[in-house]
């Protein structure tokens, strides 16, 4: 990737949004008649940032950010796990609350990690492929189209792995649809912001990568 002024900053925002959204997702919020993890107020931003990274810097640079986010999230999970099991000071009276808020079930953890990797890579792949097909035109079509695919897979994988057999099957479909619609709508609403950021970065960085010869192997 060419020398960049903003790539590291954008990646830092991506990682921060990912880690924080996973921590606050333990709370279920009421959004009108829908009940969703409050992480949905921040997690969709990771897809918007992923779109920006892919559109400006290319799939390879987005792939690097995705794996950095994965590793940083894993570090956070390990740190939380260790902190929960460190014996509390005699005067610390909030151990149970600490465990309830920051603790996690292995099944939810697996669901979160798998959904994140599949969703983010699908989003970036679709974004990069559509950019070539459209010759760089219709950015809104690429951002929304890639989000529909990426967020759809993310919602499907997470809900199925996390809750299959735990809650009624007819409820699972509603949860998947609600998360998918909310996250996609988030992308649609912030499309003007995405346009502004992409335009500024391309002009300032003098970078506009087309992934015509890029390997789309996520493990490369």
C-alpha cells in the first residue's frame, strides 16, 4: 500500500468501534418495538469504515485491518477473562456484577468471532468486485450492496450459532431480520458521510485502488 496519512487512524477507529461494540452488546435495548443488543449503535460503523478502506486503499488493506481488529478483540476477551478470575480484594463488593456484565459464554464468543470474519470479508469482497464491475461509479450501490451481503451473513451466522436451540425457531428469524434491517438502514442513512470521507481521502491521499490483480484469499 502507498504511504498513507490516514490509514492507521482509520484502522484505529475500526478496531475501537469493534471492541467497544462487543463489550456493550451485553445490554439489550428497546428500539421502539424491537429489542436489540445496544452494540448495534456502534457495530455498523465497522462496516462503513470497511467500505471506506476497501474503496480507497483496496481489499488487501481492508484485509489487514480486519485481522488487526480480530486480534485486538481477542486480546480484549483474554484480558477480561483473566481479570474476572483474579481474586478480588476483600473490600471489592462488585465481583458478581463484574462477572455478569463482562463475562461471556463460549458459544456467544464463537458466534461473534465467526460472524465478524465472514461478514467483514464478504463485505470487502463484494465492495471490491463491484468497484471493478461499475468502473468506480455508483459508490452508493457498492456500499449498500456490500452491506446487505456482509451484515446479512453476520446477523445470520451470529444469531444461529448463538441462539439455535435456546430460543424458539420462529423468534430466531425475527431477530436475524431485525438486526439485518437496522444495520443496513444505518448504512443507508450515513451514505452521504461515506461519500464525503471517501472523496476527501482520495483527494488528499491521491489513492484510489482497483483490485484487478489482488488475491482475495482472506488468509494471504
